[in-house]
C-alpha cells in the first residue's frame, strides 16, 4: 500500500485498525504528527475520514461538516460529533483523529467561556457582533456623503416571539451619493459570516469598508470606484449564530432549533444550503451541520439576503440551467468563508460546467493570483446545493464567487494580519474594479507601476505618464489562463473611457513596439487645458484578442494662482 494514501477498508478491518496503534496499522507514525486512533471520543473531534472515490465523497458531503478535502490522498478533514463518528465507524470508514486540531478546538472553547460582548479573548483582531455594528455606525457618521447603513431585515432570534433579542441585519452601502445616478452604477456585493464561527470573514469585510473610506481622498483608484460604482457590504449575515460562536461554541448554522434536533447545540439551519436555486440535495437531519432547512428559503436570514440582492441586480440570465448570461452582464457577488484557501465559482449543485464557466474561471484565476489560493469550480471540491453563489449566478446571471480564506477556523491573529487580510484585500479591490464587466475585463491586461513625473505641475507644463501593461497575472494552481501580447494602451483624464464623450489618448511602447505579453508604455500629457486642482488619470490596456482590462488610476495635481488641494473636485 502506498504510504502516502490511506485507503478505504472493510468494516472489520477499519475497526481493527482503530483499536490498534496508528504507527502499526499504517506503516508510518501518524501519532508524531498529532493524529491518534480513538474509537470512543466523548465529544466533538477533528478527524481525517478516508473515502473511496468521488461517489463516496459526495455521500459524505451531504451531512458532514467538511473543513478541507485532499483528493490526492483520499481523505477529508471534518468536525465530527459523537453520533457521526459512531455512524462512520460502523459503516467501515477509516477515521484518524487530528488531536492537535481537536485540542485547538477545545482550547478555543476554554478561552471563550464566560466572555463579554466587548471582546473575543485570545482573538483581539476580530470584532464581536456589537463591535462590528458600532464600527459600521461610526463610518456612516464620519463619512455621510459616502456611507449609508441600511437595515435589510431581522435575524431568526429577533423575529421569534418570546425568544432572544436577536439582531438587525445591516448592509453598508459605499458610494459617492452626489455623483452619478445611483441605480445605474455597477454594483459589487460582498457578504460575510454566513457560517457563524468564521471570524476572518466579518473582520475582512469590515476592514474592506474602512479601507475604502479612509483612502477615498488619497488613492485615485478608490476615488473613481466610489464615484462611479457602488459596493454593498453585509458583514454579518448570521449574527445570531456568530454570537453563539463568540460564546464558546463551534457554531456553524443559524440558531433556529425548532426543527426537531433534540441536541440544542447541534440545532439550526445551514444558511448556505437554504437558498432557493437547486435546493434539496443537502441533509434533511436537523442535527447535521449541513441541514438544509424544511424547505427552500425557510430561514429569515436567507429571506433577507435574497430579497435584498434581488433589489440590487437585474436578472440577466435565462431560466434554463444552460442559458448563459451575456458577455456584457454587470454585477459581482462574493461571499467570504473560511477555511481552505480556495476561490470557487458555480456550479456546486452539478459537475457540469456552468454556461459562463470560462468567464467565471478567468476571473477566479485572477482573484486567486493575489492570494495564491486554488481556483476551481465549486463541485470540483464536493457537491453542494442551496448555496448563495449558485443562487446569485443561477437566478440573476451575475458573476458569483466564494473565497475560502485561511488555513483553519479560529485563525490566529498573526496570520490574519500578516497574510490573510492583506492578500484578500487586493483580491477584493480587483473584484470591485471588475464589477462593471466581470465577464470581459478580467481577460484583459492589468496596469502596474503607474507613475506621473512630476505629479504636481503648473498649468501648461508637460508631465510624463508611464505604465506597465501585463496580460499574464493569473493563478496557475489549477491550469493556465490563455495570454496574449499587448495591442493598445491608452489613458483618459477625469473620466473613465466608458463615459460618453470621454477622449482617449495613446501610450506608446517604451521599446518602440507593442508585441509582448508585458509592455512598458509612456505618454506626455499636455496640461495646458487642465484646471487647477486634482485630476484623475485613468490607464487601461487591450490584448491582441480585443480584451480591455480594468483601469488603474493616479492623481495629477495642477497648480495655478488659486490652487487648492481638493481631490474631491475630481468629477
């Protein structure tokens, strides 16, 4: 037997192995890596469950709380209740407990016992529900022109008579309300915390909002994005469940315990199995972590989300599963999860490619470039039904993704601060840019190393604009994206190229020819006609296949007798 792959065994052999030592059973010492054999766990454990092929994995995915999947070695990592452990053992599965992960789980519980609403002990980098909501409120107070907090509905506990207080569910809208027509702006929707214990997701979404607002006057890209686009950020899709997680539970679902589970700590509905598009393939057991609910959209949190998203995006796809959304579809939705370091897209409910598979794949590989995550169709991991990304794409045709962040639940703050948040911030910024044409722009080149020399000049003085256009910045973790030579690089002043009446100007290749995948280009800008103040210079590039990429922008400051530093004058 290959020592790097533990296979599925018969029931009798599996039981024999589980009773014996791991090193003896499998020919190498897994115990030194923190894995033990334990046939009688007394509580939840994190364990490897070895499966026998794709069909076996699909059956397990219906009811298990799967944390990661190792296809090559034929195992999954899951949080197992005592009942699930016993069921799997009796069915003949090889189960190896990850003692280190299990110890971390219970250390987390110990750390959080009796905690207050003001903080999460041992995790100071993650804000509680109350702290997150307080931050959102302060952002609207400090940036009234750019931020609005919208009450979009109530959690299960809030709508349940005589229950716990529960929470409102808020979406934070960020855009310059004084610029453009609101309903005509391309829309990016970012949501987090659909699964309660995934701390990194809500914190990332909250920090993304803070980053956009703090940099509006200082970063030209942020300026034009909030002027011309709008973003809605749902930081807490499942606030009730999240509060349970903060209180010391490895809680995944919402807190609706009325559906028949006798163990309150295992109750609730998995909100990411409850959406209406192709609902019905997950678990019907209310105690399972993937319980789909008694019917589609049974939960108030799901109702709130679907109703609100439907109010933001038009339906741009036909009714048949094989109907593709048009290339000029606008709108993008990303739901943040943890963990597994993945960027995934529809379909999850079937292994067939979605009608827009190639376009979704292109943007997925682009997003994964920033994080070095694995980009793949959702079903490539394991089948899922009733998910938010399948619903958003299937119902509306918009580009929809799940980003699985990090390497563990209850991610340590050092990893979050140093890598997970910064890398995902860059992915989200690119996604925001791509929201206007998500099925077109990601196939085009990116603009890098943009500079203006000098950046501040008297009116009439020329400046030199330089940029690098690159058509090869995609993840290669799961196949390679086609690339082409750069065909054209251009710039505009004060408005992006798609605004009617905007004049475009060429940049020329620094080496004399635009004929490579990556090209340096430059132009001399005549500032004679530019008014005093701040101006935004947009730069974008096209490849030989005719794909225009998203623009990158930079400020140019023109001085005069009445010069004042006012970036907000850029319109």
